[in-house]
C-alpha cells in the first residue's frame, strides 16, 4: 500500500475540520459501542470465552504451518483449488489469470478487507474487468470513488444526506434522505449484477483446517449471492485466518458478531466446503445450484514476517472492529485520516507491521494509550503494548522527530539528578506563570504547541512537590 | 506456480516460529485448549421458547400450528399475502410437511426447484436464472434450529437448493420442533458430517438486513425481507 504524502498530523487536522464527518461519526459510532456492550452482557461467561478464544488463536498461530497445510489439503479434497501468494501482486495476478483464462467480464464482490489491502479492484479494472462491490456500504464508497473508513461499516463516514445525493447522481433515483428507499434502489441495481456476473470474489472470516470449510458472515445476503450465483467463486484469505475445528469456529462466532455489530450471530453465517457437488453416479442428482469452481487464494503479504516479530499478537485479530468504535482518536478523526485500509487501534498496528515502520511511523502515535481497545478486544490482544513496541521500533529506525529526541535527552539530563530536577521544575513554574490562566495553560510556543493546539495543559503548581513536602515536615 | 509458493510461504512461517521472539506466555500450552463449559437449556419446552423469542427479536415470524392441516393453511396464507405467482421450493422429500407442491399448485402458484443448468450452457443458465428471479416466495425445510440465536440450519444437497432461501423476497421455513438444539456447538456435535455432505451450510438468523447508512436498520437487502418459520409438532 502506498503511504499518504501528507503527514498524519495534517490528515487528522483535516478530518477534525470536516463538519459532515463529525455528524456522521456522532450518529453512527455509539450504535456500535452500546450494541457491543449489550450483546456481550447477553453471553454467559463472556470473559472466560474471550480467554479461551485468545488461547485458540495463540494455539493455531503457534502451529500455523501445520494447520495451513491441513486446510489446503482439505479444500482440495472437497474439490476446491488452492493458490498460494507471497504478496499482494502475486495474489492479484492469480485472480486476474483466473478471470482471463475463463473469459470473465464482470466480477461481483462481497466485502473483503484482504482484497482492499491487495488493491484487487484496481488490478482487475486495469485489465479491463468490471468489478462491482455488493455490500451496501462498499457499494456506496465504490460509487463515490473512495476507500472504506471502517473495517465492517465502510461508509460510516457518510451522512444519509450525502448517500442520498450520491445515489441520486449515480443511479438517477429521486433525491431522498430515507435509508429504506436508498437500500431498495441499491438492491435493484445490484440484483442485475448478481444475475449476470461470471465471477464472485469474497473474503473469508474463518477457514476451518480440519474440514477445508470457509466461513463467511454477512447480514445483507450479498455474501451468499456472491458465492452462489456466479459460476466461479474466488475466496481471498489471509493465511492467519484459520481455526482448527468446527467447535473452535463456533467459539469464534459467538464473539465475532457480538463484538462487531452487537448481534448474537450475523444474519447469514455460511459454511462453504468445496464447489457445487456433482452427482456421484451420472444417474443420480447432484446439488441443484452453486458455483462450478471454488478457488481459495491464500495471501501472506507480510503475515509470516509479522509472526516472527514483536507484534505477532496482532495476528489473533478477527477483524470485528470493536477497537475502532471505542477509540477516542478514531471517534474524532474517522478512518480515512489513518491513510490505510486498516484504521483505528488494530490498523495502527497492522499497517506499520505489514507495510513497514519507515513509511508508517506516525500511526503508532495515533493513540492516547487509554487501553479501551484492549478492554473490548474479543481475543484479548494487548493493543497498547503492541503500539508501544512499534513506537520503540520507529525510534530505533530513526523515525522519531528531532525535537522529540532532543526533548527526551533534555528530560533525561534534568530527571537523573535531584538538584537538576528541582531546578528544572522551578524554572518551568516560573516560565509558565505569566501564561497560566485559572490553573490551565492554553497556548505554548512550538514545538510544545503540538499539545496546546488540541488540548489545555494543567498549569504547574505554585510550589513543587518537594517544596510542599519540606513545608509539611 | 502456486505450489512453488506453497513451500516458500510455509518456510517463511517456520522461520518465524523458530525465532520465538514471542514474549507471550499464552503461546506456551501446546495442547489444544478446551472451551469453558456453559449451562444450556435441554428441556424441549425451554428450547422451543428460547428459539421463538430469539427469532421474534430478529423480526422473524414464528407459527405453531396444531396439526399439518393448519400448517398448510399458514403457508398458503403467507403465499397469498405476498401475491406469489411463482415459488421456489425444496423437493417434497426434504419438506417435513407432505403435499406442499400440490397445495401450492392448487392455489395457482407455479412451483420451481432451484436447479440451474451447467454454466457451460450459458443461454439455458441465464434463462433459468431469469425464471427463478420471478419467484416471490421460497419454501424450505431446515436441518435444525439453534435456540440461543434463533437460527435455522439450512444444508445444500440434492433437492435442496440454496436459492430457495435466498432469491425470493419471502422465505417460509418448515421446522419440526424436535430439531431445535441449544447451540451451534450442540448442532455440530449431533451432525458431525454435515459440512462433508453439503457444500453449503448456512445458518439463517432472521431476514436480510443492513445498517450501512447511518446505522439505520433496513430489512430485505439482497436476501429475503420476510422470514416465516412454521414449527411442526411431529418430526418427519
């Protein structure tokens, strides 16, 4: 993925200055957090189940080579074809070759974050293959020529007024602010696509190693359409997305929808094991419908490297999006400011880990380390710790700003001797006294303005702690 | 080519695992962890009550007819209510209510199974799809109901197309009440070979829905807008 040219600080400032974005985020994000809290409360023993889910993920990843090989064999035994891709370019090429060799003109897609990570739509369109997204949120942002701003609610940054205007312009429907009417218009447009598409491309929520089953969850039914109507089904999947057995799958499914949308289970939980079954004997009936071919593209794209890194734990992630909604940073700036297809706390770890700390060194700082993300993570990823690990790596790579390095050096000089520390704190009190108003400092000169541009700084006390201590004794 | 990359990906994974820079003790236990045990209802009346409550909370309609004749009336009422002229249905052998095809035909409804010709025969395939798209109602059985989520388990197989529960805007499912199990885990335990037998197993929990525009709930996006579940007292 290409890193944005504009630095994060500037992107965040732009997002904060966008009034429509604030309206959209305010209207939508609370639904996620309250829904999640309610749904988790409805699950008896939720905390023990989260502990267990964490252990399942850890276990699977510690034997990823074994489970991946087992999964690939099982997929092929069920009649599917498995393709291995080391990076995004190879994965795109595999899908493109399939499309070309089978004369595919129209591809319908159900939501897949891996395909966003790969830039699959661009690769297909550049080769003259038409691609249509079928998840309503993805369809909206495709019409708008944008990228998703949330991993499960891609159009969360848009108000209904904006979506109404967009559908009015692109589909020629009368201008409306009613989501029901907008949904009906999108349904009609996409129905025609489903019926004529040659290839369906989907993501994979979980692969079951033992049976070679792909698990896909959607609420709209677009996942079922995409994997049933076109004659070819191509599933793109990150190599970490495995569980050993169906029992483990049922554990993950109890947590995924609850964490994502506050549902106990998504409306459609599809388990796909191979393509449409042909009759065993020519005289017997086979399955009446479903795709003739199933291809699974296993995408590494940095995951095997992350597995051996200090942020390996991020591979536990089941892409529920719970950490986005609770993050005070995400709630203010939305997803686009992160500049990556993976935003929020999980994105601030995945993005630098996958695409290189050199280009993404500012993302681990897009967090107040309040740990709300760790509290909601269904598989108990210690996201604040991983962000700290990446900040450390950025510093080692020489990516921290010079003023910060100087600042830290100055602090070290002051803080490593009691005399110097006392002097420095008195100096700070003395220097800030003229600008402090009612206990707060509202404005500081650069580089300290980086703090006061967005929040006030508490004024230094008139007497330092050691002075007060001496007085009391 | 793709097999070549298989080795290269697996080798990269093994190299990373060998490094074991993972500071996390949670990686330690090599044995497969077993899930925490959980109290679930097993009494049939409790299971049924839980299933009904969950499904209704998801905007599903649930009916409990006293006998087969009443069940058929309910089905025909739904069909008349949506003014269906065409229906897609599972084969009679997989419907736990005898005589559905005949009763629908008698009510003036054209009943189709969801058989699609091979895609190599493109014109026939497209024509059949256009025909199936006309259907207003889909009638299926169900392999099981999950009490804790109000879900139906629908397996694909000969005579049991996926499209019956997907393409039409109204879906009627016929479920013998004895097939309601407590949880998905219980379902897998009692049907260990289900994914080997069916290329497609779908758990359906209510009608199709979206909240992609400002988190406003809207029913009936790509799948059915209405889901009717008729609970049958005696299993087939």
